[in-house]
C-alpha cells in the first residue's frame, strides 16, 4: 500500500529514480553505424546517392538466407498481430532468423523502453514506436542511426513521416503505417436525418449537419470527453490547418494563432449544444457507442478501420461510410494525421544487421506492406503500394466505398505541423488538463491555450 | 570476559590512531555480524539518496550528457503551478476524508472494544479486510460503482429519482470519490490503531465516571476521547503523510483527473520521472516534497500536543 512513513516514501521515490538511470553514459546521436550493419541495403544506398540524376527506384531486397539471429521485437497486440501476417514469407526468405514477439500495451512498451535504455541493457532488438513517441526516443539517443540503410527509401515514403524519424539529418526509423484522417460516418443515421454527406464541404456545414441529425434522430455527432479529454481531437483539427504545438523553429504557438482558438471554440459548440457524447476514448462506453449506433460520426485515422471491423463494432458492417475532412477555409487541405507508427532498432542490439533485414523485409517491401494493409488496415507509408489494384477495391465494411483510394489521396495532402516533436508527450500531458478545465467551464478557450502554452514554455524551456 | 574490563582497555588505547584500528580489528566479528544491515542500508538508502541529490542539480534525460544546473531545478520548481497544485490537492483531500475517517475510527474502535459485542475477532477482521485488499482491484471496483452512465451507485440513486452524479467527471466530486475510496481502504487500519489505544485506557476510569452519574455518551466524550488523544494525534500524523504520499488510489480511480484535481505530489513525481523522463527535476521535487511533509508533520505535532504538559 502507499507508503505511510515519509522516509519510506522518499526512499521509494529515490529508488525509482535511481533504478531508472543506472547507467547514464550511452551512445549518442553522433555514433556512426558500424560497417557490419550496412548489409545489402547500404550498397544500394551508395549507388542511389552516387547518381542523383537518375530516377530513384525502390531498392530491391536480396535476402541472405545465411543470416542467423534471434530477434526480440516489442509491440502491442494489434501491431504484433499485423507483423505476424508476414511471418510465412519472412521465414522463407530468412530461414535462420527466429523472432520472439513481446506483446505489451503501448504505455508499458514505452515505459519498459525507457527503463531498458536508462539501465543500459534489456532493450529489444526492434520495437514498434508510434510517431507520437518516436522523436522522444530519437532525442534520447536510444535508437540506432540507420541513415545509410534508410536513405534509399526516403523518396518512397510519405514525406511527412520523416519528421519524427529524423534528427539533424540522420534517420533512426523506417515508417510503417500512416494515420490519414477522415470522417467515418453512419450511413443509416445520415439517411434517416436526410443529410447528404456530399454536401458537407466546410466545418460549418458539418456543424449544421450535426444539428439536423440531433433534431431528426436524437443522436450526437461525435464522441468527445470533457473531464477526461486527451486533446487528440483538437490535435487532429489543428494539424489539418498546418498547426501544432510549436512552429518549425520550435517556438510554442498554441497561444499565437487565432485559428487554434477557433478550433477549440468549435469543439466547445458540440459540447454546449448536446452534439457531443461525453465518453472517454478507448473505454467500454466509447466502444459501445460505435457498436450500438449511438453516435453519427468519428473523426479518425485509417487504422481505426481494423479496430471497428475487428472487435469494436464488427456487427455494424456496411452501415459505415467515409468522407474527407471538411475545410475551415477554402485553402485548407482536406487531410490531417493521427498516430501512425514506425519500426526502429535499438543501439543496444547486437544483431543490427538482422534487425535491419527484418525491418526492410516488412516495411520496405511492397508485398509485405500490402499484405499487412489488407489484413489489418495498417495504412502503408510506402507509396509504391498505392498503385496496387487492391486500393481501388470497394470495402464492404464501408458500404462499398473506395476508402483506400480516399485515404491514399488524403495521405498525400497531410500538411506538416509541429506536432510529434521530442516533447510531444509532455506537451500533450500539459494541454489536456487545460482543455478539461475549459470543457468543465472553468476557463475560456483563450485561457486554456494561453495557460497550456505558458506551462509548456516553463517546463520544456522552449521559446 | 567481563564488560568493564573491555571498556577500560579501550579507553586506555583510544588516543593512538593505530590503536583504534587494532581495536576495530579485535572486534571485527561483531562488526561483521551486524554489517549486512549497514551494507544494505548503504546500497538501498544512502546511495540512492545521495544519487538523487546529485540528480536534483542536473538537467538530464537519463541518457546522454547531464547538464549541471545548480539550483536551477529548485528555482523552476518554486514557480511550477502544477507541483504546487498537487500539494494543494493533497491538503484539500486531507480535509475531505481524514476528519471523517478518524472520527469513524474512534467510534468503531470503541464499539469493537465494548464488552457487549459478540464475535469481536470476526468484526475486527472484517473491518481490517479492505486494507489488505489489492488497491488495483478495489479502485477498479469503485470505478464500476461510480461510473457516471452505467455505474451501480447512479443506477441505485435513479430509483429514488436522483439525477446522475458526475462522481468522477467533476473536479469536486472526483475529490469526494477519492476520499470515499480512501476511507474505505484506510478506516480499518485506523480503527486498529485506535483499538490498541483504547485497550491501554483502564476500564476503572470509565466505570468511576459511570458511578459518578455520567452516561455512556458523556463517559466516551469526556473520558475516553481525551485519554485517547495521543493515539489520535499519531493516527492523524500517519494520515497526513499518507495523503501526500497517496499514489495507488488516485492512479487507479481517477488517474489524477479531471484537470489534475486529484493529482498528488507523488503522482506528479512519478509522471515527471517515467513519462517525461526529467529525472533531475523529479529528484528536486522529491526533496522539496520531503521537506514540506516533514515541516507539516512537525507543525501538526506542535499544534496538537501544545498544552499537554500543563
């Protein structure tokens, strides 16, 4: 039980802290990869960079069947399940590489990475890391510099993904899936309310549609928690406008741009007018609202498809549809991003070559990426896959919409925004309570953003 | 060998340096036998303490270069509204649940101590049971009970026409809910302390009061409670420290929300360390937190025990 005596409490705190930073010295970002890591890919990198005028082609993978290793890979359930789809192909190409997957929820994965990295041992060879956390680990110096291996893939991946994977011109991860955002909506609800999603061009249209749907069907437009708001909806909506927590120079801009306030006030209208269902994301009531048709839309990313189809609302197949984000202004992109992940190798790994072979085979090979998209809705960051006929196939879950083509269009338009930086975790943790206070009527939108900005400046020493 | 002769000999050789070393050598076995405690104490207490003191003057993210910042972390900390907010939360929470819990503990203890009660052992065990229940299980159960929409408490209230209470979705209700969980978990613990105290009070005193015409209530308020005061002070002291150190209960029940309203200093230290990786800053927090809890505890002790000698 929680410590009763102060000495115990402090010793506990001290132990926790010390335990977490046993070995401070560690590899830094300046370390260059050893020649042993380069493998086959780096020779291709050499040729690609030596002839910049030539049209780049996706590096061919020539597996070395003699490469032998036992890789440990960390990730969470959906990600590991997806990686395993490639297992038959991979074990054929690399018969001597065995893989041990360690499945933990994302929060545990990250915490254990931090502990392992601080302790100087215990990290896996590879981990799945969300874009939102990647820059933090890159900044820590925990990940291997794989610039040479990754460089040939740069023109073939969604450009915006590299922001999280790179630091000072060096690359530390290979993008896996992207999080193009669109509006998922219930066809039956829209029909019942007489709202044609094709007419929703602006967020004002979306708001009017919400009012109509509420009046005709009694259903709220979206789910958004007040007391346990996590800031994600706000982030998705400002990312669409090319805004984030910081500008390209790293200065905090939450309180500098009136468009941020506009977005927060827009979200508030839905709370005030009963157009939002007050459920926390990833909780039972939140799932139930999808499964039981208690909500009309969800502004979310491509990967949400796998969750809806898989276990949140498999019985609602065919009732869903997807349309692109409405615009704030005519110049806005109809695109935003939420989440997305990459694979990275740890500095501690003694099997750098095999680890890269694994990553390259899973993420740099269009067949693998396509397979994972087909089976588990991990939307590939690898653009070479978009030309595949699979993208043009209608998706029965979404009432026959060509959602994959739609997401491929959206992903090309995602603006760059100062969102997933080295301090994203901390900045999100500082913003969310301010949004909660705002939602509970304790402060105005301006105050919420000004307070969050001030806290972020104080805590992160950003300008 | 008799003790006095040993003392004489050691006195005789004290002035010489070599002598004290040889004395140490002569008594090496006792030192060896008691050394495990000191070795462990040094490894798990003194070293961590010194290390976190060193950390608290660095700006570090665990890996890479630590940057010496002197008292910079402390300076930042003194104008960190989140840290002071968590301190204020602890004070508010203390006033929400400790008075109620302590009073209930005294009443329960005297009922359990009363001669007329049968199956005393069973009742005592029953009351202590929540304290040894896993807090994670209890916390999740409370979440199910207190859930706004489908929770059992709100469902039960609705039978009486009471509109749903935002137990965990409102700044003040969340604090009250956390107080309820704390009372549930710690009442038995406090009752046992009070019970121990009650058993040191001679029954004759209460009997004498009754002979003099005092009712049961009067005897309780004017004899039992004043005599129990040192024990009550002790229990409240533990509660003060426990409130500032509260972690598992809010971590499971509210995760510090909404809007940080139930975030305690130790939760703040934890998230600064393990979510933001600011080890240096968190170490500074731990020291300031420790100093504040010590000061508050001393003040409370002074305040409550003042006049006891008179």
